[in-house]
């Protein structure tokens, strides 16, 4: 029996393929009733992930990431500033986990001047940028490739990464909210990032200003699990209270 979180992810994946889909079409593809689809759409709408239209739904513009290359160029200047700021807190010889976000790709590029890094990742782009140069050691998780993210998120990838204990996890999420913390809408990415946050000694979250004051469906981390936030957004009073004890770096 399909779990609700898997069904919701399937709905999001289907909506990414076109402008909109009708309730009956979604129900047929997922082999569930129209009422089940309506119920899931109400929850997805409440999370801000989809927009309801007459007889169906479409993906909310705020969460439509699209192919990796498109995400890479979205808010690129802010991500590059954040990447440069992250590079300043990474020393030669450190061990790092870099996730599969477009921000992490920019960070990998910013780290090219570092030496003797041990890099653990599930992202093809990060591996291509940092593997085989400056004495770096690169460990890339395998499994079934998620082509939209150019990365691996499945059980094979998680099992491989389970053996590592990096000094720092560098993670970016789709959303940041005072109450919800750091969240995502890709279940596989969220699960793997939670795993690596738990396995790392320190955690740096790299998130641009467009990610704030939004909550997605998949929990990744609370503020208490994070050591540092690097962003292009100033820390206002609300976030200062929520992130007490967390280093906040404005790029």
C-alpha cells in the first residue's frame, strides 16, 4: 500500500511534467479515488506546494525547481556570494559532506582553491568540481540516478553514506521558517540530508533569502541541530530568537 508521503511526492512529480492536471487524471495514474486526490491536494495546497484550479491543480510557482541546470542559474549571484562566504570557514584538510542542491554546486566551485579536502557527496556536479584536484579525496554515493537533481538519493546511496562521519555537513534546503525550521519537498533529499546532519560533527546551512518564511512538506533540521547559517539575508528579531546560539553569517 502506498504511503501518504509517497503519494504526495508522486503528485508533485506529476505536476512538474506539465502546466496542470485534472483530479480524475491524477486519480487514474495513482490508482486511487478522486476523493483521495482531493484530500491530498488540500494538504499540498495548505503547505504552499500546489495551486488549485477548477477541476485540478498545478505546481506552485514558488516551488517549481525544474531541471538542475535551471535551478543552478536561479538566484545565482546570491548563491555565489553565499558560496564564497562558506569557503572562508572551510580549512584545508577538512572533511565535508556537500548535498545535491544547486547552492552546494556553487560552494564546490568556491572550494576549488582548498587543498587536501575529504569530500563526501551524492551529487555528480560536486564530484566533478572537487574530485581529482589539490590532493582532495572524493567519495561519491551511487545507486539509481535522479536525473533532475543529477544526484543519488535511494537506499543504496543512504547505505553507502552511512559509514562516513564528516567534520562538517554543508546543506541547503528549499524552505526556512521560524516554526518549521529547515524543510524540503523532495522526500529522498530530505531523508538523506537528515541522515548526514546526524552523522556530522558540525552543520552549516547555506540558504539564500528567497528560501525564508516558507515551509515545505519534508522536515530536514531544526535550528537546534545547526551550528551556522550562511545567507544573504540579515537576521531580524524573530530569527535571532529562534536561532539563539547559531552563528549567522550574512554574505
